[in-house]
């Protein structure tokens, strides 16, 4: 997400610069002030410092999930409404304050033509997210490939060799499974059931219908309402524990506690 913010901020600067330059060239004969023109466009496009990375991020996730049309349409409409509200708020309270007029006056002075750029930016940002998501989406590579304790993760842009010893959790994400390491995540085209069968012999347990965790990597277990509710993993990652996962987790903790106690007794026979 931070990379998207940096990229879209750079594009915002370029957009403001291009609009400023073209407007100045058109009006320079009338003694236009280029700094004032830059301020006007910077304020006008200000909402897109927030809206652009959000829109690209949503488009990227939609492409990864391959969402059906109903969900895709609903998400897009909700996102468009939220961004329209941000743009309106900017015009009503920021731009109007700059010109020293009331919010009603600034809104009344803007025709549909002034909205065309926001609509185009929204469409381009959402499309860009879909393109990025398609490029980063794992390829349909068939059965899981795992050799010598490694998983081959293929996408359109790269092939990653993930060491199973580095994986601390696996979490379902639509049609994919995210292999979680302390340094990042790798999306793999597989079901959680397939991943569970592969990782079970490497010490992974299912604590939730959507999450597998490496048992020996659990940092702590958060409890609430008399039962385990979350497991904390290295790197600060936290995963919920379901009712069925609670039983598996408690059995595991009991076994680990018994093993630790036996080891202590062997080291100190006098106890």
C-alpha cells in the first residue's frame, strides 16, 4: 500500500504540473500567475492523494480475487460514492475557503464538465489496479509443487521459491492461499485444504477455517471469554482462533507443556 501511495503521489504531482503548465500557456498573454494556477489545481486534485491509492488498491484486490459481477459492481459503486463524497467535501470546505466564498456558491459554480476529470481519474485508477492485480496474480499451475522443503509460487511477473521453514502461517484469500513469512506474503494458487495436507507434516495446525499456523512459531495466545481467541506470530502477525481451532490449539499447548515439563525433570532429577 505504501508503494501505491508513493506512485500515486508522483502521478498527482505530474497531473497538477501538466494542468498548470497548459493553463498558464493558454492565459499567459493575460498576465496569468503560474503559482496561483498551481495552487488552484493542487487544491482541486487534493482528494486524489487519498482516493488514487485507495482506488488502485481496490482494483488490485478485485483482480486477485476474480470477484463475480455482483460483488464487483457493489464494491465499485460504494468506492465511487465514497470518493465523490471526498471530492465534494474538498470543494465545499477547502476550495471554497481558498476563494473566500460559501460552499453553496462553489458547488453551484461547478458544472458537470468540472467533474469529468474526476470520473476519468477514477476509471483509470481502478483499471490500473486491475492490471497490476492480474500481473501479480498467481498462475494456475495445477497441483502444489514442493520439493526439498520449498514451494514454487508462480505469477505472471516472477517465480518465487518459498522455503517452508520461513513460512509462519497460511491464510485463505479467495481462490488463493497467502503464504505468510516474517518478511512478506506470497499468493499461491491453491485451496487451504491442499495447503493443509502439505504443511501438516511441517508442524502446521489449523486454528481457524481460513488460517493455518506453524505450531512452534506461536509467540503467545490471547484469551478471552474463557477460551483462546487469537494467536500472535512472529513479526506481530495475529490470527483468530475458532471454536474448533481452540480444541486443536489447547491439545497442542498441553502436549508442548508436558514435553517441556518432562525435559525439565530430565535435567533436574531431584525435582
